[in-house]
């Protein structure tokens, strides 16, 4: 069984199209939307959409950034999935070709962590200063792990990506909530990391966000990468560089709720 996990935070306007794209890929057996403290009609969209392989999980309390993908990964692990693909609930540009290439990388090519290259060389020019900074720190980690030659600046923090059942079984759920840690974990265990597809950032289909949100996201990801670099060096996951602690949305991640889900204390059952 190959599953898809869709983190959803008030994405009602785009969620149906994302599900349609996933269903059209014809390579998935289960789609797990994880509703993350939604205050819009995302659940109603799921109830109305004609997709028999939907298995939503719903959480009234906000889980925080990336924790929904960790919960989806844990759910797929319980089902002994052979692989999982992660697609955000607003990425309407992720089409069946891209999805098929990621699934194929895992199923047929033995890839354990298949990433999307969102900044191929011809598309990484004229970036904003925050984007350029993030790209630099992504390359620094990929270089340190010895995978930059095969994945460039690709990252599980950006764009759809897929993991194998082997990686699911070897990886703590919490690592999925801080995506760069997946890279460190995969490299340490000798797992197969590849760029499974290319989809430039501008074609992901995600809507434009406020400048405040963009800066918070950039700070979150920068802090995640600092923590990953320190983890790779065998140190604590500190998020500080040059006297500044890169927090962003990190403190909103509900690792307590993830632990409760992993232990079975909460189920995420939409109809409980």
C-alpha cells in the first residue's frame, strides 16, 4: 500500500484540487488529510469530495507547522505502508506526473527519501534575500551529508516528497515534524536519498502569503537547518547562530499531541 499525507490548515479553497490531483495519479491506495486546527470548511470539503480512498484525521487544536505530516507518517506506519508521499494542502500545481515520479522512485528505484528539486539551476536566480539565505543553508547541510551532488539544494522542507516503508520503520515520528532532520537521519542510516522529480517553486501552486508569514517561515526553516547541522555534528539541536535564535513557528509545534497520537491516547477520528 502506498499512501499520501496532506497537511491541511484552512486550505478549503484549494484542498479539493489537491485531492483530485492525488487521485488522478493512479498510484495511491490511501489519502490521509490531517486537519490541523482548521476554522474553515475543510472538513466539509472532505465530506463532499468523491474520493473513496480518503481517510482523514482531524484535530481541533492546532498542531503547529509540520506536525501534521509526522502524524500522517505515524498513521501510515501503523498500516505497514510500503511508502508515503507528502503534499501540502495548498499545492495545486503538484500534478500526476510529479506524483508518479516520486512514487516510482520509491517503488521501482529503491529510493528511501525522494525529494523535489524546487530550485533547479535555471530557476534559482533573482531570489529574495531570505530565499537566497535559505538556499545557502540547505546546500550547506547537503554538502555536509555528502548528498549535494545527487540532490542539489532539494529539501524535505520544500515541495512534495516521498519516503519508503523502510524509512518509515527506522524513523521516529518527531523527525518528520522537523524536516531537515529526515535528511540527517537518512544519511546516518545509509538510506538512499535522491531528487525524484523537478518542480520549480513558482509552479507548486501555493498562494502568496503575507510578508510577515514568509519571514516567520524562513526563520523556522533556518532554525530547523541549524538544528540539523548541529545534530549531524553530534551536538544538541540548538537553533542559534551569530547570537540570534531562529525560532519562527517552532514553538507552536505540538510535540505533546504528536506523542499522544503515537501512543494511542488520541486518535484524530473525525467522527468521534
